[in-house]
C-alpha cells in the first residue's frame, strides 16, 4: 500500500509492550537507489526539547494503525541529535527542499513524500510537489478535501496529484566541504536536459544551490548554459563562483559574450579576471571592451574563420578542420583576407563543399561581401543582416581591416530585449 510522509508522522510508535514512544519524525535512506529503501526510522518525543530514538526499519512492524517496535523501551538509546553520515535524512535533504524535476525540466519544491509499503519495507517512490500535498502537510487535508467535494465532487483538485517519480528527481544536496552537489549515480537524466532549460532552472534556485548545481556540470556545458542566461544572471553567477572557475569559463566563452559579461562586472573583478586569462584572450577582450556596447564593435566576436586568397578549396577545408573550427563561434562562412587583414571576400561552407578541390579562394569567394563599420549602430547591423539574409556579418575599420563578425543571435537578443524588456517566458 501507499502512504505519505505526513500520514506516517501522525502515527503512534509503541514498544513491544505497547508503551508509547513518540511519533515518526524522520527517515534515513540511500538516495542513489532507483527507489530508496528506508533503513531507519527516527522517532521523536517531546515538543520544546525533542529527544530521538533511531530504530532500524527491520525492528518495527505496522499493526492496527500503529508502528510497533520489537524491543522494549529500556533497550533503546535516546539522543538529543541524530545523524547518519552514510545515508540521507529525508526530512532535511528532500522534504521542503528544491529539487530538479528532470522530466519536466524545472526546479520544484517538495511538499510531501510518497512511500510504497511492501510487508515491513518502505520505499520512496514519488515526491509530491502539488497544492494538495502542501495542504496535507499543513494538516488541512481532510477539511479541504471535504469542502471541495461538497462544492464540486468532480473538481480537478481531488484527482490531479502533483507526483514526480523518484527516478526523475535530482536532489540538491550540498557537500559543505566542497560546495558541490552530491548527485545520485542513477540520476543521469540531468545531463540530457538542454542548456536553455538548465539556465532557466538556475534562475529558480537560491544562490547557494545555483552555484552548487552549476559546479556539477562539465566546463563545456557550463559555457553553453551561462551564455543562455540574461546578463544580470550571468553577472550574479560569476560573482558567486570562485575566481579560478570564473576564469576557466571566460577563457572558453565566445569573445562577444565574455566582453559583455566583463563590462557588467565591477572594475576590480573584471581586471582580476583579465589578468588571469591567456595573453591572446585577454588582448582580444580588452580590444572589444573599447567599443560601445550598442555598436557593431560592441556586438562582434573576434573568433571567426579566416582564409587566404591563394588557398585551394581542399587546403581551406583542411585548415578549417585542423585549426579553426573549434575556435570559431559560427561556421557558416569563412572570410578571405590579405596580408594586412583587409577583408577581400567571403565564402559559405556550403559553397566550399560544392566547388572543385583545386579551385582557389579568389575564384570562389564573394568579392566585396556585405559588411558594416565597427561603429555602426545595432539597427544598421540588423538591417544589413535582414537585407542579405545572412547568419553573420563582418565588421571592418576605416581601412577595411576585418575586426570581427556579428552573429544573428546576438542581434536577435537585443531586438527581443527591446520588444519585451526581457526574454519572454515560452
């Protein structure tokens, strides 16, 4: 049969002679099991100054609506505190805590726990995150259920249970020594959640849990996730991270995203991070920081693919695969430059794949491709991208030198912010 945590805590616990011991207060279980088995029941007595018995589940039985301990009270040890380092306290680790619902891809708060009792075993099978679970916790379950039935016996409140199967629950339990989460080995579903959904989860968590959850993710995914956050959330997260982690992130972030984030940080923090970055990354970001944020220079990234006019198609493809692909933010286009880095042309990768391998870039490239000046406004950048149906647009200086490229997603983010004030919730 199924039984709720709330229902269990209302039962009397008696010893083998029927003498009252108290009420169930907490339960120990190993959370890395598919359906955690309760190993111990913690019985509390007293109100202002609680005392506890820690009783193995093997020593109890469920009889006549009570929980009976097979031992006499004299053989039980009473304590002022209870703790089991190898197992989790369901009251402190799960109940009333935020957890990640990996199925629906959101952060939820647990209102009650749902157990399956098979013989004398108790297994945690669901967490209840619904309104009815909260009402039950407050002790109003029967009263509210009765009132709702009186008004409308077919009300959805009576049938819609806010259950989440345990296999889709990722507890957020922080290791004090490391500040990291203790993730369940079986809970690999978290890794399957797309970065945009993880970023929304982070915004729902308190700062301590936000950082702890973020640290469980490998650095490449961290970059994908943080770039999905709004700038104010990026800033908060970076400020909560240790400096080394922040530097690792900045080193791998697209240059335009990293520049925006550095510009949003306090000057001292930004200078400290810049000083710990690699020389090339620090140089690129310092140059980008010189541009106004609402210009092409402020939007552009310096991570793009460049080709030389004498390269053959075969050489260009090998060059892209060998050295450039992992560093470029976008791989839609390659930009042909001369020895002084002046922009000569552009070629799409689709075109490269269709051209003869011995054809040279100066014969296959688009000469004088659409571009904007680094001081061009966002509106002008958006106009050119739209006019020529481009995914990325080169930005040049007064002498035609290629300084960077602006990708359509960066312009789209600004347009959405202008239209909605923030990213709309879908």
